[in-house]
C-alpha cells in the first residue's frame, strides 16, 4: 500500500547520536515525536529525548526522578517477578516502570532540515510526584501570543496531561496536570471557537470502551469540561487498536483538519486524518478510510520500537496547502515529510453525520 507522504531525502533528520546526554551516566536511547512551532523566524522542535544507563548483560537498568535527583534502578533479568516483554515498559513486583526517562529539548533550524541546539534555552524535565517517570510527546499551540505546551506526565500514579505556558521559551509557567490519569495525546486548537478553548485528548479504558479520541472545551485553557468521544477505533482497519490526536487541528474552508495516529493489533502505527465542523468541532464530518502515511522506510520499520510513524507537530507553509510534518520513526529517529491539505481532503469520506 502506497501513502501520500513526501518524505525528506535527508531523513532521519535527528538520531540519538546527534545529541549529548543530559546527565553523566546516561545515554540517549531514543529521540521521539517532537512538538513543532515557529519562533523568531526559525522552525523549532521540542524533541522528546529518552535516556537510560548503558545496558549490561543480565541486568535491566533504568532511571526515575526522585526528590533528590535521578535514581538508577537495576533488576536482574532472571528475577521471577520481572516481566520485560515490551521494550518500552516493564513490570516488576506488580508495578509498571518505563525503561527510559524522557525530557523535552529545544532545537531550531533556519531551513527546517538542519537542526541544532541553541544556547540559553532550558531543558524541560519532569518535576514533582506526577512526573517521576518523565514528560513526553509535547504538542505546542500558539494562542493570543502565548505558547501552550501540553505533554504526557508519567509516574507510578499513572499517565496524565500536563501544561506549561511561555512567551519567550526561557521562562515557563507551570499549571500542573490539567487532565488526570489515564489520559494523553492532548492537542489544543490554536483559535478559540465562540469564545472557548477546544482540545482533543485521549482517555483510556482497559475494560469498557477503548483508546479513543475525545474533545473538550474550556473557558480559560486550564479547566476542561463538556467532554465528548468523537473518534473510535475501527475493527479490521489500520486503526483498530488505538487512536490519538496529532498536533493542533488545521483550520480549512471545509472544517478543522486533524492528523491523527492509529495502531492495529500488530502495533503498527500509521497516520490518518479526520475533519470537524468549523463552528462545532465536536461534530466529525469526515474521516480517511486508508492511512495517509504508513511505515515503509527502513528507519520507520527498524529501531527501538519498529513499524511506527507518529506525529504531534507540524508547520502549515505560507502557500496555505503544504503541511510539513515532523514525526517520530520507530521510536528512535526524528524525520520530516510534506503533505498537501487538498490531497488529504480528497481522501476524506464524508460519511459522518
């Protein structure tokens, strides 16, 4: 199956070897799923950087954050209470842990291809008891001159949505967890609708329901209500197991266009799109039946967790039609691809009422 992505010839744009680790004793295992924005005439990525100690034979070791700093936990691989069948998550004595600790790091580029780490900008790291396993997968929305950063906060308490805001990318206001566990994939619209903020998010249910996309509204961008489920998984299709929002939806003449990810039972992650009503985005009016992007390149098929393309950041180019999507490939590399809004819209099936 062929997709419609025009991948950058320079892919991968960023690999773990391209950045230094944040702390002595750790090494970068993965670069993932950047938030994307434009600032001071440059394209910026807020890259998720996942780190862990160098792995030794017979032991699984991983970092967590504590009140006094970073603590390294080591578990023998033959421990009968260890379940380590997933490269991303282990279970030990009934408690889940991430195998890596993630923070967010700023990189910028004049040409949108060659990125570097500028001086004078802080790392964004987990803080407090709700972020002891790190912060992940940031989405960036610019509203009335302020940047809203929604990200996944991870701890042994669960996975929820954190929020920080900034105007200069050097100082940040912290708003804590705005959507409690279990929730992630939160993308705020970059325009108020009838005076309200809107956001897509993804609560999860193991027993009843599933990993679906919901929408919520807010009077102030901090307190969210009027939750409604709008996109569900589809049995037998590429998004049969889970779905989640990408970056802030794009305003078009036909509606709010959202690029989203979906995964099937084989944990293959692809990208698709759906369209929401301009005046009432809780109404989905169209959705792609086939994915617009499928893992096909070697860097998308093989890596820390292969067969994955995943985005939560893009730039709409000045022509109003081209979208440059920056995406995580196989949970290890940062890549780029271009899409046409018109071409995506031509694949939408207007079957929703």
